[in-house]
C-alpha cells in the first residue's frame, strides 16, 4: 500500500521530480483566474483533505519522476508565460531547481500550496490555501501574495480570519466555495464578502468551463 508521505523529500538531491500530470490550460481560480498557464502537478501530499478532488496526487511513489530540463522543455513548447506548481502538496519537495530553470527561460512561476511545509524556490506569486488538517507555517503565511480559503461550512469563516491575521497587508484575501457544496456555501460567501469587503470571492471557473 502506498504511503501518503515521503521521508524527507527535500533531502533527496535530484534533477527530477515526481509528476502526476502537466498540461497547458486556463487558470480557473484566484487572482489570476482567466490567464493561460502551464500546470505542473507534483505527486505527494501530507495533508489529505477529505474533499480533495485530486486524491490520486497524494501518493508520491505512484508517479514517475521527470527530469527538470525535459519538463521545462514541455512548458516552452506551448509558449506559456506562467507556470503553476501545484499538487498534492508541492512544498514537500525541494523546488529550487525547477523554479530556477523556469525563470531562466523567462517563465513567471506561481505555486499553490497549503503552506504546511517550508517553501523553497523563487516565485513570482504564492497562493496559500490553508488546511485545518495541517495548519500552515507562520513563515509560509508571511510569504503569501494570495490567501485562498476553501469554505466547506460556517466554521471555515473563522479559520479564514485566523489565517488572515498572519499574512502581510498586501496579501489578497479570497474565499472559495468547496465544489461539492457550492450551492449551499456560495450564498454564505456572498453575504460574508458584502459585510467584509476586504475579502473577495474566488470561483473554480475551470469547472464551469469543463477544462482541466
């Protein structure tokens, strides 16, 4: 049986990373929603949210390692100007090599992370989406350009405010309905944002467009 975590993955010196999938699409969430972006979904997650829609990404040993040069070559073929490193939990891995090669090729580098691990690498945009199962590190919260909190029930608004106290004043604050409960929680989010306009609504527009 596969294990959810890998033993100290950042200690593994390698020119490759475990990649579940990689593809060119439209960013569907957050402040860059609507922008063309190349997604690199890494294998491995030590958080394990029950509502995760990519649970197959959790198991680090289930995915092939791809050499960084080959991976970036695939990004370049598309003409993409933004690469989004996601997971799983991408910050489990040492991302210095991947982000360095991407930036050497004039590609803007974004990450989507829970913030539960130390973030390595050089990023142009850090989207931090905190999860209750494994709270984000305070140092990760300080780095966030965007705090995107998934709302599953009413208690998640308190969780959102708790994390918002730890980010920088320039960090964008977003609330996003959990997809399977969108019909129930979206009206709650709308009312919350109207009363608390420092927050914005984030929708998973890629699911409405039926694209990856």
